C-alpha cells in the first residue's frame, strides 16, 4: 500500500494536487504529497500521540504472552483464594476474610489491575489478551472491507454504465442491512466445523466475514467517487491511447492514486469494527469462553457495578482508549493528506 | 415445578433465571440481621389483617393465565387465587409443607390395589364467580381440555395425557359432546371423580395439585381465549381489564366461601400484577416499597444481589431459601462411554471452585448427590467422590484414567448456555480443574432458547460434535424423587431432541427402581428407592452435581404472613397480605 505512485512522470497526478502546488512555496514543489503529509502529521501533536498509542497497543497485543509472563498470570488461571465466595468480589485482605471486600479489586504488585470477581482471574492479562482478539478481529474485518470495497468501488467508478448501477444499488442494499441483528442470528446458527473451522477460529471467521461483507460499501463509495474523478485525468487518457488494458489502467494507473484515501478510511474503520466486536461479545455472541474479550468482560461486570466498579472501568477504558486513539490518528492522517488543510 | 429454571426456550424469561447468589450475612450482629432468612423456616409478620392492595410485578410474562396451559412454578402458585385445584400442599413452613391436603376435594384420593384407579370426592356447595355450582364434570372437562385439545394448548404439563388410560381424543373436535368417548375419568355423580390410569402411579395425587384440575364449564370454554377472563372458582376474579403483557388485576369473588377452603387466607381486597417490568426496575421498586412481591419468585437480579449482600441494613429483609433446583453437569454416556473415564471427571472436578461460581454460601449448598434437600429420600451427606476441601482428588482421577485406558487424559467439549453467566463460569471452573489431569475441555456456548432443542439436547448434534459434557439445571414438578429426577435419569425419558435426560442414562437397574417406586404405596419406602437411585446415578457418573442453588429474596416490611413454601420454591402467595401500618 505504501508503494510510490506508478503514474507517469508527465502526468504527475499525485504531485499535481492543486492545493499543494497552489501554495506556491518553492520547497514544497519538490516534495511528494506523502512527504508533505508526513511533515504535517509530525507537527500534529494529537495525531502523533494517538499514533504512538496505536503502535503501543498493537505491540502489547502481539507480545501479550511475553508481557503476561513478566507482569501477570495466565489469563484463564483462577485465583479464588482472593475472592469472597458469597459477595464474589476480592477480599481487602485474603489472609483476613473478616476485613471485608476491596472495591478496587485487589490491585497489588501481583495483580496490576486487580482480579475478576468470582474467578479471580488476573485482569491485566485478560485485558492484554482481550486486545489480541479485538485488534485481530478489527484488522481482519477491515482488510476484508478494504479488499472488497476497493475492488468493487474502482470497477464501478471506472466502468460506469450498468456495472456502476448494479454495484451502487448493491451498496445501498448492504448499507441498509440490520447488521447487528444479522450477526447475532448468524453466529447462533452456524454449525461448528463448517469451512474446517471450529470454536474460536469459527467465531472469529464469522464475525470477520459479517463485518467485512457488510461494511465494504463505506470504502467502495469513496473509492468509486475518486475513481470517477481520476478516470477523466490526462494520465489515464494517455495510458488508454497507448493501448493499455483496462486491468493495467485500473490497478497500475488509478489504484496507486487511491492508496491515500484508502489508508485514511481504513484507519477510521478500525475503531468502528472494534466497537462492533465488543458489542457482539457483550451480547454473548462473540468469542467462546474462557478466551478474554473486552465486550464480554464489560457484560460480566454489570452486576458488580456497585461492589466492584473497577471491573467495568478497566475494560471500558481499554475500549475507550483504543477507539479514541485510532479515531484521532485517523483524523490526523486525513488532515495531513487533505490538500485543503493549510500548513 | 419445571419452569422455575426455564429449561425450554423462552429467551425473554432468561433474566428471571439469572437468579440470585452472592454474599453471606456472616458476622452480622445487628438486630435486623437476626431475621435474615427467617422466611425460609417460619411465618414472618404473621397477621390476619385483611384489606389493602397487594402489588406484584413480573419481569417476563405469564406463559398463560389459563390454568390448563401453564408450567411456571410462580403461576402454579399464583393461579390458585382464581382457580381452585383438587388437592393442595400443606399451608405451613417446614418439613410438612409438602404433605398433600384437600382443596376442592373432601379428602385425599383413594387408590385401588395397584394404583391404576383413583377415586376422589369433591365438596358440595362450591360455586363459581357467577354463583353457579362447581361439579365433578367441570373438573373432568378442565383436565380433558388441558391434555386432549389437538394442540390448542402447548405450555402445560402432560401428566394426565401420559398416565390416563385414554385413547386419542380432542375435546375441540368431538361433535356436539366434547367428552363423548372420554371414559378414562368417570363421574358417577356430580361430586365424585374416578380416574383410570394405564399404569401404576403411586404419586398420582401430586398431579392433582396441578392447576389443570381447576374446574371449567364446557359452556365457558373459549379455547385459547379463555385465559382473557378465567371463570373464577377461588377468592378472587379477573376485573375484566386484563391486558396480556401489561397488567392483570384481581378483585374479590363474593361467591367464594372461606369455610370450604383450607388453603387460601385471601387477606387483600385487591391483587395487582404489573407485567413486563425489567428485573432491575422490579428490584428497585421492591426496595422503595412501590411493589410488594416479585411474582417470578426467583429472587432479585444479579446487580441487586451484589448490592444487598453488601448492605448491612438490608440483611433482616432478606430470605435465602433453596430454589429447589440442582445445578449440575451432564456427562454424556454416548460420548464418554467408559464409566471409569466419567468417574475420573467426578474425581478431578474442583467442586469448591464451581460452588464459588454459583456465589458461595448464599448462592447454594455444594452438592455431591442428586436429590435436593427438601425432597424425601435425599441424601446430601453422601459423597462417592470425596476430596480434601472439595478441591478434587487428582490421584484417584489418574487411577480412573489409567483404568479406562486414557492415562494422558482426553479431549472433549462442554456445552453451555451463553446467557447464563453462572453456567459459563461453572464450565470455566470445570475446564480449569479437569486440565489438571490432562482432560482437555473446550467450551462451546449456545443460545439458551435452542439449547435443548438443537444443541446439548439433540442426540445427533451431541454425537457429531463430540459434546461430552453440558451444564444444566433442574427443578421438581412436585417435591418427590420421582417428580424431580425421573425426567433426567429414566431411560424412557431420552428423546432425540429436546432431551432433558441429556446424559442419556439408560440403566436397567435405575429404570426398574423408578417403575417399582410407582407401584409402592408407602412414601417412606418410595423415598428409600429414590435414595438408591441417587446413589446409582452417582456410581454411573452420569451427572456431576454442582450446587443445590438458593435464591435471594427481598422481603418487604409491609408484607404479612410471608413464608417460603418448598413445593413452589417461593413464598406461598395464598397466605400473603399487606399491612401498610
């Protein structure tokens, strides 16, 4: 996706963004849009911080097993000796049960974010492992959206005519789908073992498929619009007159110019998908237990909102920070790439 | 009664069953704490003060207000306000509460020698709300329409249909006389009923406590619409404003005579039910005194549960009785065929951990046997698979694994209902504890509405997907060993789908004992047989008991005569009154 534009030098569509050249500063003329965007991004503190958070989150998810080994306990290991069996929340002092319960969940050097009610599982490691599921589902689903959306959007925009009509109507239909209800129903009825997938592999597959298959029109609409504009440009005409095939024009001439908006909108789609996965897990149609998932942790926390508020706060914060970071970073990217934004 | 647990579908009712559990009132030294759980063993706020309006609220809905068509325990209890039954349960707390007493009947029914024929007489002078006389023929018709109706009613139990010596019949498609050819119940005169059964059924009188024995005159029957305005035989009648799913109000029936009725105190002047109120709202309004009783009888919701147990001042208003149910894990015989492998699971299971999943002491009693404590013949002290602190005996488990040729353990799957938090945590706890001996369990969660229809209760699904375990729960239809456990352990109860004998236990010795019990007159002898069955089921390792669960009920100060009745597993609604001070 980050490959430089293949557009012929003479037509220079990427470098000829009106905003960039109209600024008229001499040093700007020799920079590509991407260089300009990077400079702008670097000056945008909010985007940089949120970008850093995104990178840290991804690293944390990838290295969750390592981090948990260092700082926590296996995410499915019970620690019921820390829990008051009746009230189901952690003791203030496990050695002395009469001392009552700890509203802050037994946070200690041993359990950095405390432990879950009832089971006493380490919250720190469950939140880290929860990040794996959340990000994995969100990235895979976004990938499916982008692949489908780009392909169909570019075809619709370039071909026009009845092809455009059919694809555009399909987009309308897909956007009108009651996605959440559909997802709940589908996860419930798909039998174990289809497509050679079982258990969590299947659940993740189904969720990714649902999100990807029904959210592609958001990308497709943007790609189609950009393609409509691009196909009238000189470099496309030039390629045509040289006898390039449609395929060449679509994927070698037009697509490289779409990379920027696609990256920007994917970044904005990821948090939406994180929230969708969390909502599904909250409603009990996400990942199978005991695999941790942020949405599921939230729904389990509801009965304890008074006696163990930390249990809502930590997974809630995890979702909040992740979604906010991706959104702010996406906004920053968009602004940086937008030629209308002034320096 | 079956549906306290919602074994079947009814997803909307799920919140009802997320029943109680949470902390103990340990160490509470305040005055109010002295009355913690008092309603479980005695009458609290005893009073004969009449008048006032008793207010109920219900989170889900009635399956039907028609006595013919209901299977919820709360409604078997509640419908007695307007529908009298042939027999009833004793009206006092404690061990004798499950004894049978006559309601409309004059006395308990008389069987013949082999318990295939039962004769019962009803009182003279009983009247409906319109002043007309209640006859034996009306009771016969009520039973006939509830069981032989061509599928008009789908909710109620089918004990009469299963046991009456009756060819196929449909009261709604039988020419001019709906009862022509319906000879399994005879009415030699207006006040005598003779039941002819096709098999020995010593516990038949228990069936006569069910709401299906309420009288219904043929002319009053409006089939499925009859529930809109049931013709009352009890102390209260519908006020004519019943809105299904919204509200049901009852007012006094002037034609009811308290002298004929040993069961109902009928203290309030008016009964009001709000339907479809969320559990959280019901709990809040119970505390604020806006409503008096949660009609579902399954205790406060999980959020209020956690809050109440943490509130010292509330302890005196809490009752913590048994829900009547056993929570357990089925060990599926067709999947885990070798009994030693199943026993390895029994030994390896960390029962303490699973008990904690249910909320410890206030969540229930740790169970090591099949029959719940309130049931005659229960033997809750027996434990065939003992271990220190109930943490599991891993050495024994390994021995058993060696015995069944799976020394390194094996892989299987456990099915749970997604919406049931505690079921899921039970499975997680079991997963952790079985992993200690190499038994690798994967948790599969399914929607509770289809759990028995399509997943854990479907023989095909279980076999195709290697479902070796499933988390379940069961309450009695009536408080005896047969009324509790026959449906989950008798080989004849195994079904292709909707299978509640989910472990598919089909043991000739156990089946034989069940059949013997139905030919045994003396309840004590029957209880001994049930104890034997309990032990055999444990030896077969078909059921891994987890807890005899308890509910946490908030008892309003304005409620009078509140006591827990073990037959309904909630307060005896017929005794309740209000005293607003």
